[in-house]
């Protein structure tokens, strides 16, 4: 704005909501159209899409947003599931796999599953 650049590491900029054609303006990013996580100002390390959900990995938190044509809503905020580097999270056909200092996990669209916990008896 007015030749002044600012850095907002905890915001997700999004396109304008449906326009006169009733579709989102995918190439228009107004200055006031951004998603924030209320109460958490954790810098975003990586964004991963899974179906209609957007996973925002911060340093200390994982925030899951559900995206619709009308806007977005927070589905869940999970403390302790953040990542340090973008290479620690990736989308798979079965969910979003990620790893951090606590272990290896997958988010399947509903819950976070710890891949290192033993299930059943061997």
C-alpha cells in the first residue's frame, strides 16, 4: 500500500468471494481478504489442501479450515502438531502425512492418527 511492503507470516490471503458471475475471483486478492486464526499468531510454515479442507501448519499448531464458496471456517486447532520445515508435510491419497519432534502422523480428514503407536497385539 502506497509503496510500503509489510510481512504477515500468520495470515492466509484469499481471493475475493463470489463476484457478479457467482464464482470466486481467483485472480483478485483484495487487501482486506485474509484468513486469520483468532487467538493464535503462529507463523505459517506450510499450507496443504485435502478435499475441501485447508491445513495450515505453523511452528506450534495445526489449524484445519473448511473452505466453501461462502468462505471458510475453522474445523479444529491442534496444539503440538506444528512443523519446523515445509518438507515435513505432504498430501497423500489417504490424508496429509506429517512429522515433527513428537512423531509421525496422518490427518485423514477427521482426526489425527499417530503412526508410531502400536495398535493391537503382535
